[in-house]
C-alpha cells in the first residue's frame, strides 16, 4: 500500500534532530506494516500530490490553525473533497482531524477551556470494528483548536475531557483523531519541556508533564496503529 504523508507542520529543529519530523513519526507508527511504503509531501512549500499517486493518505498535525484559511489549507480541503469522491482513504491527526471536519461543513474553534496537553484518556462512544473492541484510548495531546460541530453524517467515535468530538469516522473512507498517536512519551515530554514558559504557561506544562511522568504512563498507539492500518486496507471492516 502506497501511503502519502501530507505534512502540514514540522517540529522545532532541536526536537526534530532527536525525534525526527512528523512524517518520521507517522512512518514509525506504522513500522509493523511491512506492506506499507511512504511518500512525503510538505504542503507549506510543495504542491499537493496527484490524487491517484497513493492508495491512502495521512494528514499530520501542525502548529498552524485551520482557521487561518491559507492558500495551501484551502487547496488541501479541495483535495480531501476529491479524495472522498475517489474513495482514497484518509487518516487525519490533530490539524488533519480539524481540516477534514472543516472541509465537509463541520466547525472548528479555539476550545473555550484552552489548551489540552499531555497524556489523555479518551472514551470510545462508538467503538469501530477496526479498533478490535477497545473501550478507552490513551493518547498524547497538544491543541487549542478543536472540532466543536462535526459534519453531517460523521460518526463520533470518542470523546475526552473538554473534547466532545475527539475522533470521527466518515463511513468507510476517512477516520480522524484530535490527539497524536504518533507522539511517544519521550517526544511529548520533550515537547512540553521545550514549550514550557515559552508558548505554554508553566503551570499547564507542569500538569502535562505530571501525566507523562506518572508511574505506568503509556500510550495505546500500537493498538491504534493496527486499527488505522486495518481501516486503510479495508475501510470499516476488520482484517481477515
């Protein structure tokens, strides 16, 4: 399966030097899928790929806001509408989750409760077959914007604290999550430490670090990756 990684943002250079960029993290998330190959498309500086050049796409997170509606963001929205018609499957992560919703008539706003950071638990409202019966998911998060009204027809999969639409599914075509399954504990800890007192208030960063440093702290990223891979191959059905 040819998977195009649509890079909508990149980490700070000092973080990327140690942990790689978001495309590296997405590729690592799917490291167990030996039939996947990846191409990278840096949307802030490069044209979108031809739609049929890949079998599926993953949209990364970004420090940018979908509310800015820059030229490349609007082009991505159009690409996603064409991908739906062509049945090219899509995974959206954080910014990707938001721009998918916006492209199809949902509403994205800055969360009234502010930043959501650190290791969070999300409750599955409508556990899909491709997640193999999970009830909750532990995922690292960093966001202010979030989906406040999903598009018509989108299925709400999960919610979290102050995040009622934490995961959405669009029939057998696309699925998206507000948090970051591609961020491991080490990266999230480095990110919180780097941003503490810079773009994040110290008290909020410290609370996030406490979730990451708690005994037994771990994500459910491996299970999510298996589910995502099953979805990309088979849509709403679980792998045989």
